[in-house]
C-alpha cells in the first residue's frame, strides 16, 4: 500500500460483484484526459462482498477489459473496500521522521490494528501539525490484511498489469468527488454537505460528504440485481437476457408499472431510511444536495422520484464530464458508463497529486 503518486498516466481498476471497470487517466494541464476505458461483466459469485471468490473469472474479465481498452500504460491502481481497511488519525510527536513513525506504528500496532501485525499491510501519510498542539503532528494510518492486498495485486499481475498502489475505496471516491462537485451549485462552507448514493448490483451505499470528506456511510444489501431477478422471473428470461433487457429496453408494456415502479419505490424508501438514520445519529449538518452513482443510479425516473421525496436537487454523477477524451473513445458510450466509474476514476486520479 502506497500513498505516493505518479506524474504519468495510471489505470484505475474497480472490481465489483457484477463487473470489472477500467479507466486510464493522464494529466492534461490542470485536468485529465481519458486515454482508455472498458467495462466487462463478471459471472455471479466471482466476487462476493468485495472479495474475490473465483480468481480465474476475475482475471479473465480483467484481461478482456485490458484487451478492449488497449491502454497506453500497464501501471494500475486497485482498492480494498472501506470495510476491509482500518483508517485512523494518530497524534505523534512532530519531531518524528518517516522511519521513526513507522517504528512507532509497529510498536503500538496492538492499540490501532485488531489483527496480528504479521498479517498486516499498512501505510501512513503525514497530515501536518496538530491544530491544538504545535509539538505534535497528525498522521493518517491505513491498514488491512495482507491477504486482501495480495489477492488484488495478483489479479492485476495475472491480467498483465503492473500494480502501482493499493488504495481504499473511500479515498478514491473522495478524489473523484472533486470532479463531481462541479455539477453542483457553489455552496457556502456551512452548506457544503452532500449525500452520495452509490447503487451497485447487490448493494447501495449512502455516503455523506462534508467539505469533500466522508463523514457518514451506511450500506444496504439491495441493488440492481434484484431488478434483474424480477425481470428474469416475470418474463421467463435467462439472467443474462434479463440484464441486457434492463439495459437496452424492449420489455413488455407492463414492465414500468409492474416491475420497475415497485423496485424504484423500494429503493427510494431505503435511501430515505438512510437519510433518517443520518439525522438520528445526531448529525447537525443539513444535506441539501444528492448525487447518484453506480449503474443502477441511472435507472429512468429514479433521480426525479428521489428529488420529489427528499425535496433536494438530485444529479447523476459524471466524474469525467470536464475531462478531455482521447479521440478513439466513443464519448456517448463513455458518458453512459461514467456514473458507475466513480471508484475507478478516483483511483486513476492519484496521478494528479
């Protein structure tokens, strides 16, 4: 795990329960250029709860994504899930250098990390002097099990990519949000509190970001696969056929009223529940805007229904909107997938730092 970044282009790789997503970004002045991208499906069960269960299936999908994208670099960044990582801000003497900080973390590992240090991959980053004590510094510590890092880097290597770093999904999302926030109106500092709802195949995650940092998160096991299953069951299709029909249309006339509408109702209720729990937890900052991400977040009518129920402005995330795009990429296809590319985009954006 490394916080250091490169000045050259990087590939962000996002491995989820339903797809492998790849995007290559390169610095272009003050912004980026999208050099290549690809999205490839994963068979059901290949990845469960963000952990690889079938390495062969993941490597095959990632290899196909690389073949489709034809990236200009092989240097890639991948992420462990937020639930698999321990993130803490430590207060240490300002006099400590990097080697001394590393030694201190090792000596005090039992205070910060809930599993044996021999099984740990960790990294840290200085955040500057402590706001209250001038002789102390804040240090961000991130740790996870070594097996989680090894599994992800092995997948990259087997697909012909070179692991540049292993990040954490939350950090990648925060990085990508620096682009998404340009879709929102300029807000005063005390109103800069935004809900980001990332709706994937099996799970939706409700984040609250204040000043670009995640201050609250809640996961709910409900996503686009439930809609695919309902389509499959109701219309007698295979799972693959149902997935294609959901994306491309062509379903019977009763689809919107009998299948899509109940699904959207349930999804909106769950987002509303997450919003209520945020306030119940004693959070005082009022959320004024909502951003939808993930492939399921683009379902027709969802943003409008959430806006009616919540009274907020609701937009669909496009972290690539302000970026230049390599001429060999179909922009319409890219932007159709952009909402689901949030994590991959944030990983590739490490090149800017």
